[in-house]
C-alpha cells in the first residue's frame, strides 16, 4: 500500500462547481426589476397626460394669445344737434362816417378820440360869423316890421288905413320870418352833431382846417349790441328762421358767444347760391369789435334719440361707409348710413342697433373674422 504523493500526476485537483448559464432569475431580482419599471411608469404619466390633453388646450391658448387688442364703445341712443358751420363778420349796430353839410373853417372840436358821446352832442363847429350877423340883422328888421304891423291893425280899426296896406305889412313880416328860418338852417349846417349814441373813432381833422362835405371828420359806432353778418348754403334755406340761435367765436379768443338771428334776406344770392342773414348779440362788455372775423355755428335742429359713434371709427369702402363691431370675439364689418356730423361724432341712421359694440382703435388693421380682445370699453 502506497501513500498518495502530492507530486503524483495521477492525483485529481480539487475544483469548485460551475453555475448553469441558462438558469432562471431569483425572486429578489424580479422584485427589483418590477420596482424600477413601476417608477419609470409613474414618471412618464404626466408626460402621457399632457400628450393626450395638450392639443385642445394649446389651440385655445394660441387663439387667445393671437387675438388683437382693441378699444371699443357701446352704442347708446342720445340727443345730437344738427349744426351747420359757416363764417361771418361782425358789424356795428350803427355806424357812420361823420361829415359836415357846409364848407368852412373849423373853429372848435368838441370831442376826444375814443370818447363815448350821446345823441345830439355838438362835435365840431364851423365858422358861422357871417350867418350869425345875418341872423341878427333879420331879427332887428323882423322886430321893427312886427311893430309896424300892430300899428297898422289898430289904424285899420279906426279907418285910418286900408286893408291892402295892412295885408302888405303882414306879408313883409312873413317874408322876414322865412328868411330868418333859412339863416338858422344854414347856421345849423355849420354844426356837426352826433346822430346817435356811440363811440367816436380817430379824428381826421384839426382846428383851423377847411372842411367840405366830402371830408371825413371821424367815425361814430354803436357796438352795444353788435351784429353778425353770415350766410348759409341755399339747401339749408328752409331750415333757418328768425329767432334761431347761433354760436360764434372770434379769432384770438377762446370764448364762445351766443346770438340770435333777427333778419333774413328774402332772396338767395345768385353769385354764391347762399342765403344772407344777420344776427345780434348784446356785447355788454364791449369786447367784440366791428370787422372781426367769426366762426359761426348754426343749430338747425336736434335729434333726440340718435345712435352716434366716434367719427374716426367709420371708414369709406367701395362707395359706402363701413365700421367694425365685435361679435363672438371677432371683428365683423358693417355697412352703415351716416346722418348728422359733429366735430367728433357721427350719427348712424342705418346699420347699427342699440347695444352694438363698435371698435374704435386699429381700424386699418381689422378684417372680417379677426380675433379681437377688448382692452378698453366705453
């Protein structure tokens, strides 16, 4: 019997068993894999939900973000005045260029430039020395002849004179009285008096200057009240009347004045096809001056329940007038018929109804069906 030697090649080596390659996973591995899969599924759910519901919400958001912002106004009935714009000229209530009826040298000027004078005030005196002397001579003669006439009448009662002699002396009295009246009338022509109450303008003469009837002394104007000359186109001639109110402004002043038509020319001017008329205002403070140019507004009539929109909301389109209204969040065009216009608004007589929402901004960029969002609603 022999001992096994470690160097003996016949002795087998000790080896560990080799696992099988195709053996199934253990229970622990399966649990781990299931947990990972579940975690991945939970992480993917929000993305899947967003994918399923996203298209509808995104479309709504896109439509909202692509809507054009606009301003709009709601149409409501209200009164509107039919006004006519025209021009006019201010005119003094009374105006005259002062002149003398007689020729002669100026001896007195009895007014100050710009002074207010009363009717009948003596303004200028022309030399009347000769006429005054003639007047005095006639007065002496008339006094003498009247005394003779009284004596002749007494003698006639006593039979001392004939009726013919008495008639002759009475006739002489009448002649002298007429001559005296003539001289007094000539003296009156040497005096220039104010024909009405008013304000004197700048004088054109001096004391010592020679006047003739063609020489202008100064102007006299009455400006309280003051008149306004204006005219309206012939097509409005049936809409104006006496007593109709007007408003006007003069250049250089922001104040609006009121006046009343008191006279209308019966004939339309053939050159301009317009109807002249004249109005009057009190001008109590004297601020209005004759000759000033006036912008006049004539109120023809008033529409009590008109539908009006801002004038800039209406644009011309292919021979008609068009505006846009908001319908279900979109801009829709409307053809409309216009009526009365004012400085900022226009009446719509057809094409709108009370409560319609009219777009008032971005008009040039609008088109039918465009999505709009109202930012400011009036």
